[in-house]
């Protein structure tokens, strides 16, 4: 996987809570979906709670992808290391990563299919 889950910073603080990802190699973040899944002693479960399909955007190797729980506008910032942090927002008013029965899952989904609801 070209994206790795690093950590969650400021768990439980809805204004600062963020999931930090890192690009292990060059990739397009729009080919990934973030899912907050249930978690049990056996690992992740099929329960899903919050999802985010990232917008298409090339991400160079070593750059960070930071997903804030709060509301905000997507942006980026050059870091002291010369790498870039790319910021995205789930748009929620409450913290979600402070529970031991929930875990982040990143799906690599470059291929998908949909159908117009009027056709169903």
C-alpha cells in the first residue's frame, strides 16, 4: 500500500483531532477511501461509521495526508522538511477517534462502478 496510517493526534478534542497518513511512494489520494470501522479483539469488523473518499490529487512520496475530524476547507502547507502536508476535513462537530472500538481503515480503490439512482 502506498499510503500508511501513522497515528491520531489530539484524540477526543473535536477542534484538533486528526488522523495522520503518509505517502510511502507517489500516489493519487483520490484512489483511496478512509473508513472508520468497528474494532474488536480480533481486529476490524464490517461495521462502518464514517467514510471519506478523497478528491483526486497527486501526493508525492514522503508527504503527509492529514484528515481533521472538524469542518474546514482542503488546503496544504509546506513543512520545514520541505515535504507538504495535505489537509482534508470530515466536517463533523464531535471527536470520533477516541474510542477503542473504532479503527481507521484505508482502502485502495482505483476501480469502482456506480449507477444513476434514476436507473435503478
